[in-house]
C-alpha cells in the first residue's frame, strides 16, 4: 500500500507541502509507512484481546 500512497503524495505538490508542514521536518515516507503498518496491526491486536482502551 505504501508503494501506491507515497507516489500519490509526491505527485501532488500542494498535498506534499501540507504533509511537510504537518510533519515539521519528519520524513513523509516513514510517517505514511508507520501509519499504514500501525493501522493494519490494530485489528489483529484487537482480535487477540490486546485492546487496552477503557470501556
């Protein structure tokens, strides 16, 4: 998914600038990669009973 998402961000200079402004110097690629990996891991953790949110 990162292979498709990152080039889309790079191809739209306005969007890329918004990411740069939001991330304040952090790498866009790493941010998107980590976000995608973390969002895919959460359902697996919830399924395993690792959901730590208070009810």
